[in-house]
C-alpha cells in the first residue's frame, strides 16, 4: 500500500488525499510537518531534502512535490480522464497545474500568512493590500478560463488541474479579505463541493 507522509492540515497534502479519494486508492498516512513530527529529522530529510510535505512512498519509489505526486498517482492508476494521453489536452491540464504551483501560489502567500496565520512578519498594510490585489487578479484569470473552458479548469470535464486548483479556490474563499466578484469561480467551487473527496479533504474548514 502507498504511504503518504504529511499532516492532514497541509494544503499540499490535502491535494494528494483528495486525489486518493477520487482514485479509490487506499493509503497509509503519517503526520509529519510543523505541529507533528519534524520534517528536519534525518529519517525524513533522507526522503525529501527540502524538509517539506507531502512525500509519497510507493514500495522503493519515493516522490515529493505535491503536483508531481498527483501526476504519478493518476498515471499509476491509468486515469486518462484525470491526466489525458493526448499531448495537447494533457499539456493544458499540466499548464494549469504549473500555474497553480507557481504564479497563483506566489500571489497569495503574503496575504495568507498575515490574514490567516496571523504571522507578525506579514502585517505590513501596503504589502497585505498588494498581495490581496495580486491574489484577486490571478483569480480573475481563473474566472475567464472557467467561462471559456466549459466549466472546469482545463476543459469541460474534471481533471487533475481541478484537484490542485480546487484547494486554491477553497483557500481564496476561506480567507477573510475583500474578494473580487467572480461568479464562475463561485459556481465552480459549489460544483467541486458535490464531490465527497473534496468535502473531506478540500472544503473541510481548514483554509
Ligand atoms: N512545492 C511543495 C510545497 C510543499 C509545502 O510548502 N509544504 C508545507 C506544508 S503546506 C511544509 O512542508 N511546511 C513545513 C512543515 O509543515 O513543517 C509541494 O507542492 O509539495
């Protein structure tokens, strides 16, 4: 059975847990990360030198980076509906996954740390406002994409792009700040909430 190392509260671990629910894939989980076992323990660092969760262990195969883990698990289970084989269709799924991990994540970090984590190092009013603005502007890109793609992030059907972006939309929705008016994003979030795995691991009260 596969093993997932990482705390259930981590947004990046939750992507993988939700995907396992979508795949019907049983797993063992160990709670690592701040508040649990330290990822700086030698045993963990040997698996992921970045000292970050999640880490996947599948027999003698070890993988880190949540989006890479999602790609691997979908491929392992031969779920072409989630990660298509056709190069262009697949490239669009991967494009939105990469956008989530890079552009979108960089936009919200300061605001999230200040407004949700209440970090004393993230309370500068101008930087908070700039991050909220950046975050909303990125969500406007998703809004336009959802309108043109046909309801999901990378097209008309549910894919891995929705697993990683679903967590991001939940975080945006749950963060106490001024939200841009984005009806397609709201409708998308409601649609994802119809999936039991998302309710369990995504929209589960943890921002
Ligand atoms: N790019 C990495 C980021 C992983 C990441 O930031 N993990 C955080 C939790 S969400 C972490 O491990 N923090 C250190 C800790 O909790 O000890 C991924 O997507 O897997």
